C-alpha cells in the first residue's frame, strides 16, 4: 500500500505519477469515452510525449499550449511537460480569436496541441501567432494536423527524469479577464500538490477528502479552469480515477453518475441548477454519490436546499481562485443545514495549513465581523503572474499574503463570509451594497430561476440597484413583486429600484456572472463606470 508520505516526497506531478505507476500500474487514472487510461498508461505515454517535446526543442521553463475540450490526453501532456520541466498552458476554447492570440503570444508557447474542432480557428489566427512553430492534433478530425498518438508513439518510452523539484513552475492558467487582458497565473508543483503548512508541518485531510482504492470522480468542469485541472490532478495525487467529460452536459453527467457509480463531483452552482432541471434527473440513482463539491460563485440557499433534498449526498462549498491554485476555504458537510443557519451564509473555514485574514485599504487586519478585503497565505498561492511583476507585487506582498480582491468578513468562530468582488460593490447614497446579498434575497422568490444585481447611474443617489432576473418556465413575475419580496429580506436601501427580465445571464466558463456585460449599456458614453 502506498503511504501518503511517499506521495508527498515525490515533490512533482511527474513524481506522483511514477509512484502510482510503480505500485498500482493497472489502476484507472482516467476514463474518456470508451478509453481507459491506467496509471501505467499515463506514465509510459507521458514518457514518450516528453521525449517528443524535447525533440521539438522544448526545454525547462518553456510553455506548451493546449487548445481543446477536456480529454484524458490533456493530462498525459501535462505530465509529459512536467517530466522535462516545461509548463502546461491550457487555453480557454470559448475565447474569440483575438483573445486566443493574446494568450498564446503572452505565454510564448512554441508547440500548440489542438483539439477536435479548433483547427480552423488556429489556421485563421496562425499569421498573428508570434511563437508557435509546431501544431499537433489531439483526436482532431479537421485540418491537416499530425496526429498526437502517431507523433507520441514515434519516441522511446524512457523517463527523462527532468521534472526538478516542488518550487518549479508546472501550470499556467489564465484568469477569466473580466477587465482588461487576462493574466497568466503561474502555479508550481508545490502549490498544486499542497500538503504542508507554512511552518513545514504535514497537513491533515478533512473527512470528506479521504479516499479509497477504486474511488471514481466525475470531471465535468473545463480544464482551462482550475476547477477542471485541479479536480483531475487531485485524483492523480490520490491514486483514484476520473471519468472525463469533454464539456459539461447534464444528460451525459447523469448517465455517467449511474454507469460508473461516481462518488465525487465538482460543479459550479449554475451546473447544479442545470442538472436538477434536466428531465432525467428524477429517474437517476444518486446513491453512489458521497459528495458534491461546489464553488466559483455564490449559491443561494433555496438552490442549495433543493439540491440537498433531491440528491441526498454530502455537500462541500469551496472558496478559492486561480491565484490560490483552487480551494482555500470550505464549508464542510456538517455545516450544511437545509433549514438555513448563519453558518450556511458563509463559505466555511480555512483548510488546514491555509491562513486567511481580513484587511483594510492599508493592509492592516480588521476585527471580526468587519468587512474588508480577504487575504490569504499558504503554499497554495501562485508563484506570480507571468511576465507581470507589477501585477504580482500588487497582489502578493513580501510576507506572502495574497490579496484576493474579494470583500468579506470573518466571524469570531473563524467562518468566512463573502460579500462580493470588491469591484462589484455598489455605492448608493454613501452606503456600500454588495450584490450577492441582494441576489440571495431576490432568488428566494419561488418564481425566480436566476438573478444578477448591478449598479446603474442615478442622478440622486449616485448609483441605484438594478436586478436582472430570469423567471422560471411557466411562472409569472413583475417588477413590483420582485422589489416587495426583496424588501422582506433585506434593508430598503439595498433593494432593487428597478428590475429587468432577461432570458439568461451572461457567464464566463467558470460560472461567474459577467456583470460587466450587464452594466455596459447603462454606463455607455461615460468616462468611468462609477457615479
């Protein structure tokens, strides 16, 4: 049996794979469609791909890029890059051409792996790519690209053993870029396989983090997001298996939960809502599911209650960000009360080994129950933003504290409460209003399917609160009813002054509402989006 200490001693992603391949080579690492990749397959395939990358001139510290939907071969390439000290950069396949150009030029990758369906885009933007000299197709059925498997298998199965140590760069994920250009957050082996406190002591697993041989998770979130890559690498670290969905589809997810007796799954709240609304959900056997972990955006209590009642497993809320290599705070199953409680309004407590504090504009820690900016320090923090020392210095100070840009407070028991992104705060009549609080109040109306709250210009108050509401199918709702319902739950000055009814809310791939897009029409023609 592999001991946790053995895994921790590996220091790198590649080292973890070597240990599992040696001790349990036949265990399933990933399943994609009808193809099963064991840990032995992952090890040997990544050896060949690593040697292929070296043949293309990829060296330690170089970036390789992947543009495509989820596949088990993405993780094989990630491990391959790690074995020669190179860095995997997955590109958001939902981006438009100019955005893809920016990411590829910014990361400097010379080798691009292209998933099925994306060759035409790459052909179109190729003249504007400054560094790409080699393109290889991953199960691509379009374009004239060389096939990844044929390319990989032309190289020897010898382990290059060039992965270095825990402090080396491993993955570069680009932030969602809701304002300006996205930034490349650089994660090291240590931040990905976080296993120790700042003082060097081992980190103890929480009950819901425990695993067993043969455990299977469903990887449903995109791998260009920390939720997808992080979920896959967590099962690699644990020596358990992931069933990979090319992209989130509720019908496929429901089918795979039954077929593979899925025990764990990470979803964003919007995906949970879509799953519950699917007509097949009422017929699915969810008995194998032990935990659903969720995060990336707030979840209203009403949706949480419905999910707990219908699915019946344990729920774990996760709070984190790309810059913290994923989760740093969790609301654990024992704190989930379907009747609602003060703790249910929080995102939970810091993971063992993670420090969290609330600071003011000067960086000083504030007392409990005082709203400020959330700051965190741990091995999970990113190394920095790629080739952007100024942005790195603004985010991480000399003592290693990372400013998240989120507004929140901690209570006396150490539970963290999120108000919203600092930039999304609405100031009306001198009062600070946090959209998440208003959204929770509106969402509890039985006819509301989804809601986002924004600030719009107001001559009298500076800014006024507007709710953008999606109404449930077959339901009737008007502006007065929304405002009256909100007034029953929150102070009058926080309530929406106006309501827009929309068919759907714009979201980025991680599930976060793009309030910038909702606000844009109201602030058009102004020099700044505050009043």
